[in-house]
C-alpha cells in the first residue's frame, strides 16, 4: 500500500481552519487498534468538550481522518483475524502516512483477553514510535477484569492469561507488566512510567491516559438519540440473546435466520433486528456478511437516524456497506457503549456499538427508552409498542 507521509505543516494545511485542541498541529493522541469495537471503546476515553475524536475505519481512510484536524485520531487496522504478516503490512501502511514519533501520545489498544497479534503489532508500533519499552496493561478493573501476578483474571476469563507470554517477552525484553487491580493502580502506573514508553492496553489504560493528559476521561456530551432507530444484533452470545428477549416485549422484532433478512419491515420508531440460527449450518462469517448487507439496506430504506450494532464485526461490516469510512466518537451511552456520528445521504446518523457478551439483561430496554427522548443521559422506562 502507498500513501502520503504527513508532516506537521502539511497536516495543518490539509485540515483547514478547524480548531485543534492543545498546542501544535496534527493529532495529539493516536490510538491504534485491531478491530472497530475496540477502537471506539478506547477512543471514547479521550472525548471531551472542544476535543474532536475521529476514527478511521480502515488504514486507507487515515488521510481523511487527518484532514479533519481532530486532536485525537484512532485507527482500526482490522487485523485481529488475518495472518500476522498481513497485519504487519497494514501497520507499515499506517507508518507511511503518519510519523508516530511526532505524535505526543501513542496508544496501542489490545484485546483485554490478548487475542490477535499482540506481540508482533505492539513491537512494530513501539519501533515506529521510537519507544524503548512497552507497558502492557490490558486490565479493565471497572468491568471486573484485573491483572495480578503477571496474569489477566476476572470477568469473562475462564483461565488466567499470562501477559508477558502473549507480549512475547518480559522485563529484560522491554515488556513491563505491572499489577493493576483498580483504576487507581493504573493511574499510578501512568504517572510513574518513564519517557519512551509505548502504552499497550485496553479500555482501562485508555481512560487513565486521558485522565493524565486532559484531566478527565470520557467527558463527551451524550447526544439525543433520534428515531427511527434500529438495534441490529449480530451476536449469538447468551447475554445478547437474553437482552433481545427482554427488548422484544417492547419493540417489533425482525429475525434474520442464518443472516438472511427479508426486505422492508422497519417502520416503527425502534426496530429490533436479530441474527438467529436458521438451522442450515451456515458458516458464521457468511451469515454475518449477509446480515450486515440486509441491515445496511434496511437502514437506507427506512432513513434510520440511530443504529445500535452488537456483535463482533457487525458494526464494521454495516458501515462498510453504507460507505462510511470515518466517524466521530461523541460519548458513551453506558460504560463500553460508545456512540459516534457520521454523515449520511438521508441526514445526520448516529451509530453505537456493543460487544456481544456485555451488559445487564435490561440494557437494550433502557437504551430503547432513550430513543426519541429529549434527554439521553439518564435511564428511562422502555417504550411500549
């Protein structure tokens, strides 16, 4: 892949007259992640008044994101499920577009259960950023996932995961694995780390870095959630299934057996669209692709103003089919549930993402209660239909 290397003056010229928070030109923060859900979940930590957070859904969209003049740029390399060599090639494409050494804060987002090419990607980013050491901190204490004795344990972790092993080395290899059982401990790690450190972690570390740099984290204003809305559930995780059953008592549901959606049907203020098992034994990837195609068509036909997408690559695939390459992260509707804005041919469009195995049984019902309400920042009773 080829691309333009942006120096500071060029970024200033390309971004127009838009305000860039903090001193200097170009991004003050760069987030690099290997999937869209993780990209958004970490980038939202840096949202705040007067601070634009722009996400490139693919490496190829980085010039478009840089041209916004956003203070925070986040990039989804979409590399978790591809071969390591291809993942590294995508990173090299990013490095050809943006000088990491010129960005004050570079954060390598990794999966909190350390899936993907954690070691290879982290080392590549560290080298490009000129970092001598990597601080490995994938813990998310506020979600019950902590690191103790060099291992990740807690909510959603069946067996302790050795962190240094997944990062490909220990202290003598420049990999530091601190204790992190609370947000306060992560804050202390950030405050005490020397210069030349690459921050590699998950949501917990992203919020700590935002607190250290901007004095607060996740301070974006929660937007009004307009109707019509679609809640597209591409996950078959048991947690999501329970949430869907609760919401189905309050909103019309359209099922997509094995990912296949029939045209039409989204005429209500809120419609639940759920990928279900049709019994044909279709591969998950094929079913997910068809589901995304069907949801995107439904979004266009109904002029959807707010889309909640849950499950793996569901949001990414839907946005791909809608031709949306760049989004602005606005705020969190709830912890781990970021909401973004994007232009669409039918008007303003909001997208929220949720991982499949996340949230209380009534989460979708509470979100449904916010749709069409003047204030989205407080729970409301689910709407009856």
